């Protein structure tokens, strides 16, 4: 490890105590479930890039599922694509878990991981998206999710590398240059 990595790991990945409650400082501490309710341990993806994408089945960007699957297949040794269903933008993901799963498999052949449906903004924002969008948690940058299919790339050390708005396609060089 270079000195910056040692500093980052020492300073940013240790839990911080604040008024008796533990603050999340590492993406690997976050709890989330798969679409079928199984716990996902994000630390299983250490040493791989992870691309988080808030997805929806009734959106103009929904065809990006195809490129997300292609990206997942092409970079399977170094990248984990994780789709995160959200119904906050135009109510474009109204389905339940089974409907979402069936839609993704039948229409786009999706085999990459899909999480439970969550909120990516607002008062009920899931801890994953708190971490992805708040510099105080990710140590990199503040952002806000503007629409479905916004993408967040985390490297194999759990560092937020960049985020990409919906119009950036999954196979864009803006994303693949990191892989």
C-alpha cells in the first residue's frame, strides 16, 4: 500500500463514535438485501469495482439494462454491477420483487445482482445512497440522484471513484476507463 492508501484506510475506514451511535464510514459496513430478501455482504466485493445503478422498468433509460448486462459479462473478473430498484422518479418502478425479477430476466437477460427496492433520496434514503451521495460518508464528493439509471462507481478498495448521470451509457469510456 502506498502512503495515501495507508492514511485513507486508517483515517476513513475506522468507525466513528458520535453520541453513542456508530457512523458508517466504509461502504462495506452497509446492510442491504437482494431482491429475494437475502442479505448482501458488500465486503464480498472487496478488490472489485462495484457499479451501483438505481434502476426502473418503465423508464426511457430502461434499455440500459442490456448494456449493464454486457458490462457485467465483459468485466466479470473486475466488476460487480448492482441494480438498485427505486420508484421515486416518475413512479417508474411500481413492481414488487417478483415482477421486477421477471421483467429483468425476460426482457434483458439480467443475471447481475439486483437489490431490494429502496429510496435513493429524501427522508427515507437508504444508507447505501447516503454513503454514495454524501462526502461526509464517502470521503470523495457530494451529489444527488437526479433520475433513474444514475450510476456510482466504487473501486476495489471501497473508494467512490465517480458518478455518472442517466445519459451516460454503461459501456461509455467515462466508465470503462476505470476498469
